[in-house]
C-alpha cells in the first residue's frame, strides 16, 4: 500500500536489537544497535553494576571495527 512506504520513510528509528558490544569501562559499553529497518547506531550504555548488559561484551574489538559494523 502507498502509505506503508511513507511510514517506512518517516518511521522513528527504534534501535532495539543489540549487535555487538565493546568494552569502555567497568559499567560502560559502546553497543551497536539495529533498527527493524536495518539502520545501525552506536549507543553508549552506562549501567548500575547489578544490571546485566543486553549483550555479551566482545573484547579486543577496536573502535574502528565497531564503527565499520555500525556503518555496514
Ligand atoms: Zn529504522
């Protein structure tokens, strides 16, 4: 339908799918999240120590590699 195409263009991105997580500090990770439209974004997550991160941390991944995944 024509309107579904318009909704697709103007939809508000919802970055809800964690793809990869990079270690920043004990309570901080840079996580690449993906929207349902496959657009990706790096979001810095700071959390209290008693709450788990949404995805297992990938150690030894560089900032460049993370950005490469985010801009895929
Ligand atoms: Zn989207």
